[in-house]
């Protein structure tokens, strides 16, 4: 069992040339190979995977893994190393001939009936970080049971199997012929989810910022053939991501704002480098939070796509989503933070949409995991179908639903301090905040103090860093700031 290889909420991640090395990628690939060949449920001969294949009508003669990689430094080379290790273990591989988003890997895992998929990506981390995500056969990032099994099966640094297998950079076994079919299959499916007639009539002008990531290969061609004008920045490859953190939040999208306003575009769209999260800029240059976009998209899916079923969100996502669900008679489920919990529910086929506040949505009849490309395409689709700007749609939306305002902060603390804060909140939680009674305490993931009137304050430890995460939401625009300030006082009094 390896003690130094640990997965976080969405895979293994480390600094390039430190923890993210050729040898560690090779070790992870052999750990995944052992999992695929031996696990009694998720493995190739496992009961879960075999039942899944029967439902799909697929029967692969040997295990198949789909491999993708983003635009980061050495990502392609790390992908080659993983592919070579899988082949050495007797596992077939299909690999893209260009950077491939995480959602595209997940879709192809489902379509091919593959036992899983690997993406070499650091997602939205800074340029010096990279990692490896494992997608299991149901088309979503692996759950806790799976990653614990992979960690357990990952060989040690001095294992004999590593000594007999090459980790030569830029070498790919001749049994693998990189293909563009993986991109084509994903995009062919994506276009079926959109209203092509409405898109052609709308004649929208869309600004695109792929943040030097994989999104640059997916929007332009698909949109332009439907009569959409596309203006883009930050295309091409820059392993430093322009010197910015490549997330789709408001700070990183200042250049997109300028493009939208300067060229008078209808909308600005962006995805992080592996496209599992998204960002939206309105025509007036305003960044619109996923906490607003996701509920609006749910309304669109129910009203215009006629989808019916249940919905799910993470515990710290906006209750605006709940309002939409309630109006349309949809049962809503709440999960801990981490999209893998939403994915598990989406795989049941009973849920039409899942969301998390950090920029992830999933939709029925697609992959069960978060997809930033999907979110952007659906937002464009919503504008085209409704024949309105996003600003107009938001105005109409808030005639039906009560606005909710949110704020979040991250506060560095030592591990000892974090443990002390969580223990004290468990033993002696506040019964009132800002002189308002705490109506209910949700301890599903940290502590969420729900106040009378619908406002709430959540305090939880980060699962990957020594941070206390604090979130607040309220129908009063000024209240989240006051709730966060009060939350800081609560934890400082504990310490």
C-alpha cells in the first residue's frame, strides 16, 4: 500500500516535478490497473460493471480505458506514461489526439462502455500544479470507495513492476493511435441537447475565454455553424495561463468583461482548463454567479425542454434552486460538498439536474458529472429560445422568485485550530446569530446555521487545505456580509 499517493475530492493533484512526477503517474496507472483487474464490483469482472454493460448492450472483450489531458505543462507526456502502463497491464486504451475536457472523457467512457477513464489535469489550480482524475464506468469522478481502493493498490516507489516498465517522456506505445473521434462523439451528443433552429434565428454574438484550456476546441465551430458570431481571447496554449489562476470566477475574467462590453456582445462564456466548471458574463460586463445561472437553467429545462424528475444540490448552494424546484413541483435532495455525491444520485436516472455553487452542473440524458461546456451551451440555448438577453431573463426570473444574495470567504487556520473550531461548534453551537434565532442546524458537512426568514451561515473545513470555509446567504443584499463578519467572531472566540 502506498502512503504518499492520496486523492482529494476530484483526484490526485500535486506540484509538477515534485509530487506530480513521471514515476508517480506510472504508479497511479498501475494502481488503477490493479483496481480494474481485481475489484469485485467496479472492476472489469465486477458485478457492478458487468450489470452496467448489460444495460448499455456493450460487451468489451478486454478492459478499455479512455485517456484525456488538458493544456498544462507535461500533461500530454504524463498521459502517454499512463497509457503505456495500462497497456503493459493488458488493458486497452483510447486516447485523444488533442487536449480533451473532462466531460468529453466521461461521455466517451459511457458511450464506449469503458471500465473507466483518466484525465491528466490540474483543473483550475495554478500553472505549477497538475494531477490525475479517475472516471469510473458510470461516467463520473470516482467515489470514496473507489479512490481508497486505488490508493491501497498503488505500488510503492521501489516496486519491481516500476523497474521493468518505461517512463520515457514522449514515447507512446504503437498499440495506441490518438484519435479525434472522442471529441466528435461528445460534440455530436452535445448538439442534440440544443435547439438549433432557435440558435440560427437568434443571431447571437458570444464572447469566449477558454483561459488557454481545452474549451478552445469546442465552442467556436459548434456555434458558428448555427449562425452564432464568436469573438475569442486566450486561445492557443500558454502553460502559464497568462500569469493568472485559470478559474472562471470574476477576478480571472476581467479581459472577457472588456471584450463583452467593448464589442457589444450578448454574452461572455468561459470554462476552466478541463471544462468541469463555467463562468458567465452578462452583456453589461457583470459576472453572474453559478448560484443564479443554475436555478435559471433549471427553470429553462423544465419550461422549455419539458424535463421532469428530481433535482439535487450541495448543502452550501443557493436555496434559489429550491424555489424553482418548489414552483415546478420537483422533489429536491441536498448533499455534502463534493460533486461526487451529486453524481451518485444523477446515475439513478431519477434526477434531471444537479448543481454546486462553485460552478458545476449536471443534467439528465448527459453525463452524471459536472460539465462547464454544457452549462455554457445551455445558457446560450436559453437566450436563443427565449429571444431575450440574460439581463432581461434575470429581470423576468425575479418576478417569479425571491432574489438571494450570497458571500463566501476562506480563512487560513492550523489543523489544530480547525479541529478545535469544529469540536466546539458540535458541543456548543450558537443558538442565535445577529440576534436572530437559529431555526435549524445542518451538520451534514460542517455546520450550517439556518435562521428564521431563510438566511443561513455555514462553517466547514476545507477537505484539501488548512482553511475554514464560510458561506452566507440571505434575501437581504447587506445581510451576507454581516453574517460572515459574525461567523468570524464566532470562530475567533473559540480559538
